[in-house]
């Protein structure tokens, strides 16, 4: 079956197996020399592709146990975040960390050690995983946690599925009083103002900025910064207080066709970005959690707006003390190239843990580019800037970086390789990405 | 809408699971019946956590027709709704040469589930209430070279449901025929199916629950299938026999 990640680049013909229970997962491990687990296919590049055998894990999506006193949910790795939200938000529980889409599986969130708008306060998803069951290359199943098989646990969170297949995991939800977010929107005229607003927003649970990456010169780094808190019940208008945990009615649209390649260009996107920047509603308001966390989920198959060739998302992070210089160089290069990117996102991350986990304390920038030769040349230039500033690129978004970016950007790579070698000496668990990067 | 438990026959299948979820979501208690029902223990916990509904397991082999009545007696109270998701595609090529293989397909898709529904129909008619839902197939609407053994059994099942519906219409028992069309399940894994014609199991589940509450008789999960099957039915045999569908 022809498969790709969310970016639809690259595509590869993969033999797909769809285990329904644990025994079938173990059977697939025994029967295949090389394989990788795939959740809902929302990593952007080639992390979840293996032509020899790709295991579609989303059929194993059962909830195994829930403890309403602690909020600990145990579920099979294929459980979808969207289902977790629709079941638990009405009961007053929310994921401890959520990425920018809810169409991801529990196993995928752990394998990419995803972060969200609350990373500066809450860390990444792996920080909230109490334990997980991992099926290893030799067919055994082990429990991993911060205290049990701790090295394997640290290698597995953010390990892109290369240590084994996550069968199930337990993680702790956070209590909420309402399903709404009290959101504040602030406008920043340039990079300095944007960074000052992030410093000013440290005590907010959630913060992220949409940045206009086509603005040049004095407007370089101009943005709208969104920060939010889970609204308390007493903050709701009287008519919502009776049902404070009400789920929003989903309103979705679908991108019906691949847009032609010329639809997105520096003028169309530039005009959109300028309009968005000027018309952002500055101030405070209550918004549905869906709109705050998952604005793009409302447009099903939005990846098609980049046309048939697909897109690559470039997400890097720079250490905090190098962030101002690095971001100035990155944004200058991107604006000068005119490469169209909607909704580039900037966020201040806290310190990271885990061996191949992406986060480190500093600023992360994420942008989309159409997958074409000109943009690949630009991304190579961005790589050089990131490397020169001691930063790294996010594996879950990557489809094209050279191996040197990983060895240079992830100081714990040697530790990861050692642990992986112990768990899987034959490199049975492999993806097109792991082969490309020599992981 | 009739209340009471929902009995799902063939609950280990992808469509059976999806139907269980859809009824769980609506708050109905569930009885999951299948061979080796113990496999479904994890689903019982899952349904309880997700929807707060009680679910229990029942060991059941549709081919063991002699034990159908005892199976129903063992459930205790007669369920309010029964959904049969029993189906077995078999291998058409094998069915063409191996009588036993063909008979297994015919038994599993028609004779055995019809026997059970007959027993249920009598009990529901005596009670004066209930809903019987049979998941049949569009394959039963016209025999095609690629799967006519399976299709002929489903055709029998569809006709049986239609007859039951006619017989029970004035006795308070609702009979619904569901024709899902293509569905992304284990049975169709690896087949190249047209996206617009292919439903996810969750769509089938939602359609079944909706059909019961809306009092529908015949349900195509994706409406486009009504047109597709109309086209297939009206094609003159002279032309149809030369097609490769």
C-alpha cells in the first residue's frame, strides 16, 4: 500500500500489517526482519514508513483502566487523542500535554515525545507517562518507567519507534473545571517584542505565537501571541455554567482537491499573513478548547493545499542564549527567499528530557514548505544556521535532513544508540527515516 | 426506541466492535457474543470506561444450530435488540471446486444466522417488542463471478430478513437490513477499495443505531451505494454477464 506521513512527502510502497491484539503484534515481530509501528500517520516525513513491514497500530485502541481519583488512564497504544478528549473532557479531565492535532495515537505521542503550548511549564508528553509496555525485538514484553528499565524508557520516549513496539501506556490526565480556554491575544511588532511577550507570559499555562515569516526588515518577527488558561467555572457566562464541560459541536471542512502548485506563492501568502496580523482580535476572550489547541483539525486534509508534491514541515529549536541571533538569521533567510509558509509558529520551550526528544530550553520555530528542490536548498541553508547556533531539528517533522544534523544536534545520541543496541542489536525496528539518518 | 440490552452476534469483528461502541455511546447495556468470547474481556473494560455501560460476554457458535435455543435461554432476559454481524467471505475460487468450503460459506452467512433469527423472531413476537438487525451485504443483490457463493448466501439472508420484517410488521417487532458496502475491515485488508465508496466501521456503527431509533427498514451505510446498486440491478443480464465487477 502506498503510504506517506502527513506531509505526503516522501511516499513509499509499504507492506501493511494491522494487528488486532498483542499476540498478533508479537507474531509480526517474530515474522519480520525489519518493521516499524505506525500510529495515525501524523508525523510529517518518513518516520512511520517501512517498505518491508509497517504495523498499523490504530486498531488496538482500547482503554484498559481509569482511576478517577488520580486521573491515570491506561490504554492500548493505538488509542486516539480525539477519543480520549471526547470521553474525558465531559468528565473534567484533559490531557497533560497535547500537540497541535488531536488525530494522533497514544503510542505516536510517546514515540515522538510530543510537546504542546504548555511545554515551558509541563514538559513533554513523556514526562506524564507513568509506565509503558514495550514489545522488544526478541519477542519479550517489558514494563518501562522512570524507575523500571529507566534507560530503555528514556530511549523509548522520543525514540521514534526504534526501541520496540509500544503496546500500552499509562499516563495522568489533569483536572479541568470547564472545556473552555481563557485566551489572551497580543500583538508584537517585531522579534524583540515577541520574545519579550514570551518572557512576560512565563506564568501562563499555555503560550505560542503565530509569526509572519514573510515580513522583512523592521517587521521581522512580528507576531500574534496567544496565551491561555483553562477557564474556571466562575469565569463562564451564566448560561454556560450549568454545563461547563460541554463538548463543542465539531465544525469541519475538507480540502476537496490538491491545490495547484502555483496557488501558494509569496504574494498570496504574504497578503494572507498581513491580513491575519492586522485583524487579529487583540484582547481576552473565552474560546473552545478545540479552537485553541486544534485550529487546523477543523480543515480536514489541510495538507492538500500544498499540492500534489506534498509539504515538509521544518521545526527547529535553538538554545535560549542563541535564540535571538539564530531566529534573526533564520527569519531573514526565509523572508528573503519568499518561500511561502502559512502560520509559522514560534514557542519558548522549557528544558527537555529523553535521549532523542526534541525539546531543549529555547525558542522553537515551525514552518511549512512545499516539497520542491528550491525549498530543499533553502532548508539546507536553515540547517547550517541551526547547527551554527547549537540547535536541532525535530525528527517527527523531518523528511530530508542530513545525518550530521542529528549527530550534531542530539548530544545523547550515543546513549540512545547504546540502549537501542542492547534492546535491538539487529536493528529490526527501522524506518525509512532511521535508515536515512543512520540511527 | 426499544430499551433493554443489545446482543451483538459476531462481536469480535471490526464491524461488531464498532456497533458495540455506537450502542455503548447511546447508553445501552451490551452482551457481546462470539466464539472464544474470552478474547473480548478487554472490550468489556473498554466499553465500561468509555461509556459507563455494563457489558458481558456470551460464548456462542452460530454453526451450532442445535444449541441456539439453549444459548438464548442462557442469556436470561430476552435482549431488546439483537444485531447479527455474522459473516464469512471465504475464498471464491476454493468455493467453486470444494463443496465443503462452499457449504461453510452458505451455512455461516445464511442458514445458521437465519435459524437463530427465526428463534429470536418467535420469542420477540411473543413478547410483542424488540428489534432484529441483520448485517447483510450488497453482494447479495446480484450474483457476480468474483464472489457469488458468498453473495448467494447473503441474498438468502436479505430475503429472509425482508420476509421477517413483513411477518412481524404488525407484531411490534422491528426488522432492519443493513448493507454496508465496502468497509475498511480485516476482511477487506489489502484490497484496493475506492475511497468514496468505503466506510469506516464507526460509520456502520452509527448508521445501525440511527436506523433503529429512526425506524428504518433497509440501510445502505453510504447513500451513494443506493445508486451504485440500482445501476448494478438494472443492467440487462445480456450485458451484465460480460462485465468484470
